């Protein structure tokens, strides 16, 4: 008989709800490989076939999903927004770890099961490294902005400016060291190196952005189409229209992977300046009445679609093909 289990993932402890051989149970366990292994062994001994669901939240779900998959458990990882809508449909007014686990168990039993496949370890390590680099790059931008502001007033002591400059120099050395390590990992794998070079050929995408894109896109299922990839990256447009009186301006849904969205922003800004095809595409959208940020988001979507296509079929980037259509 099939066993069902749902995890509400936490940093220190996981809450879980299960239905095993027709009986429901719930509890908590430590977020350690040993504790998870003991629970899985007990449940597998009781029911054999096993299905698990969890949300793709934070960084802790991935290790749990990998451990479960390696133990032969069928795993489904769901978008947190989808789970949130299920909770609202169930009129779940309170929010606790135990309630969320029970809600996910209901989701698992009622919705179509979509199995999750763990990426190779080297890809998972590259993804973790890429995200760390993304965070450090964000810190670098903030430090530069703060330093610029400090230079804008005569009341800033020289020692403060020097301290900020030292912090920025140290951060740049860290980024350089980690980027070199990530590049070496990519070059050591022929398939990754080929895809990295294809992404780096996109006008507006530099080595750091190419690493970030490769780290995030390589863990996605290969059968995804470009539309699904765009949705995964928060770049799909959300339309809010009701009757004849309510019609809000379209905006990005922001339901998915923020790292992919951030990895596309500066490349899109650069492409508008240096890629004549991207600039012409943006200008045509502006002529149709689109706002500047709407046109920029359209360029970001186009570039992400190109990145996904080049990842699946590595070749040199061609802006003329990508921006031939006015369809964002």
C-alpha cells in the first residue's frame, strides 16, 4: 500500500504529516541526515512504496529532497505559491509548521504527482557556489553605493572612507577567488564548459552572469519549455482584471527563482545599449506605449529564453533571430 508524507522544511527541525496504511500521523524531527534516515527506514518498513512532497523554500529543502531521492523515495517539490493557494482554498486561517505539513499532505493526495529528479552533485555544488557569488555581488553593489554617498559630503571622516574602501577591496578579492574556483569547475566538465561558452556569447552577459545562469538553469528539468523557464524565473506577467471596473497594470509575478531574475537584470540593461537588435526591440515596445520597465522586462524574458535554448542546444548567440519577433 502506498505511503504519503509531507514535510514542512525548517532550518533546525522539519514538521511532517503522513498517511500510512490508512492511518494519519504527524510529528517533528531534527534536520539531520541521521534523524531523517531513521524516519524513512521506519516508514518504508511499514508501507514499502513511498511518496513525499515539500515546498521549494529556502536552501534546506534541496538537501532533504536529495536524501529522499537517494533512498528510493518518490519526491515531488512544489512551488510555494501553489501551496499557499491550496491553504487559502482550505480556509486555513492560522499558520504553523504542523498545519502547513497537513496542508501539503492534502495537496499530495489530491493533485497530480510530478516526480522530482535530483541533479548531479557537481551541478548542485555549482548552484550553491553561484548563489553565494550572487549574494557577494549584491553586497559589492551596496558597498559601492554607500561609498559614493560618503564621498558626497564633507563631514565624512577619511578613516570611514578608507574603511569602506578596504571592505570593498576585500569583497572584490573574495569574488575573484570564488569566480576562479567556479570557472575551474566548469572547465573541468566538457558539457558545462560548452554551455558556459554559449551563455557567455550572449551580448550583455559576462562571465559572472554566465556562471549564475549556468548554475541555476542546469538544475532545471531538460524537458521544460522556455515559457516554463520564464515562469520559474519570476519573469512571467501577472494580469489582474475583474469585470469592467478593476484592471491593474500588468506586473511581474515574482513567484519563482529570484536568482535567475537578478542574473538577467544587468545583462538586459547592457544588451539594450550594446546589442542593436535588443535596442530596436525595446524601442518598438516603447513606441507601442509600453513603459520603460515593461520593455526592460520583455528584454529580460527574451534573453532568458535565449539562455535556456542555448543551454539545451549550445551554439553561438544570434540577436537577429531572438529579437526578430515583437512578441515579448
